[in-house]
C-alpha cells in the first residue's frame, strides 16, 4: 500500500511539473533566466540560459550542480525579460 502511495505521488508531481512548464511557456514566454555556477576564483564552470518553459527547474539544477562541484562553488541566477523583437 505504501509503495502505491509513493508511486501516485511521483506521478502527480511529474504531471504538475510538466504543466508548470507549459503554463510558463504560454503565460510568460518572454520571461528569461540565466544561471551560472562559479568556482572560488570567480570563473564560470557551468551556465544555462533560457526563456519561457525552459526556465522551469533551472535554478534547482544550478544549485544541484554547484553542490556537485563542491565547497566554494556558487550558484547565481538572474531573471530578465526578452524583447519580443529579438525572438526568432
């Protein structure tokens, strides 16, 4: 019974995460985010940049990546709005 509840929770969370990405793409397609992981010397070791649905989970991925690199690595993210004329 407990395994069934865990599986149900996992499926529901996966569906909601997908819905969040779709909703962000429809409602805020010009909302963008850029995340970087820097080493203790300030050098960028990881970077991701995206807009709309692409930003779902980006900050979490940045934090995970910084943690994986180890002590002294810092995750920083900025949010910006893309000019609609710049879109391809």
